[in-house]
């Protein structure tokens, strides 16, 4: 087990614990349906991750269990399925409002990944993979499982956010735009840093 007094260990353990706790809370609502969705999204996440590693698109230099797997399975089996559960459980009913909901989720996920890639040894991109590739796959993964989740989880077991909260002038509108503006701005700063410091 690879544990030390470093940022990689702290991030790995904290995200693992929080993801497990939040996932359990949602799965308990309907353990058969949400449990199956969790398992399915975890399996797909692991398969995709192994494919991308096999193609040499990115690596995970730091893993809690480096001798067991080339991927940080503690993260892949918890963080990504949790994102799927949160999306299926809380995304608004109308697709016109699902898009800003998932847009916010993708931006939070991509900002976290970009930070990890630039500031830690948790993940490292290899050419030709870059931030836009990850951004695209975040969208594909979450939207596919939004559709799959709609087939698995009944409306009675979902609790979509009231789309009225996302309309202009409402609290949800301000939260969504605050996150989008901040992450877009910070992504610009991040890309500028990469251009000025290409060697890490």
C-alpha cells in the first residue's frame, strides 16, 4: 500500500471516503436500481480507463495500490460512479435544464482533473491526449449514463432539482454561472501556465 505524507495520499483518501459515504446514501434509496447503476458505471469506467492506458494516452504515477493495478481503482470505482448517481438522482427532468446541470458537473470534474494533472502525480497526460479529450469523455460518460440511468431507475426513485431554481435570477442560476465562470477563468490561467512552463 502506497501511503505517505503527501498531497497525493491526502487527496486519494479523502475523495475515497467522501465518495463511498455519498454513494451509500444514494444507493440506500433504492439499493437494487442504484446499486446496479453504480456497478455498471464502475465497470465501464474501469474498462475505459484500461483502454486509454493501453493506448498510452495517460498514466497514473501515484496509486494507493501500485502492485495490484495500473489504474487508481479506488478512485475509478468510487468517484465516477458517484457522479453518475448524483446526475441520475438530481438532474432536472427537462433536457434543456439537464445540460446546464451536467455542464456544471463536468466543469467541476475537469477542474479537479486539470489541477491533479498539473499539481500532483495522480495523473499525467501523454501526447496526443489533452484537457479537451478528458473534457469530451466526461460529457460522453455522464450523458450516456443519464440515459442508461433513466432506463434503470424509476422516476419515483429520482429527485430532480426543480428547474425553476435554475431560471435567471434564482439561486441555482447564480450557482451554475459562478461555477462555470470560475472554472473557465481558472482553466485559462492553467493553460497559460502550461504555455509559459511547458516542462513540469
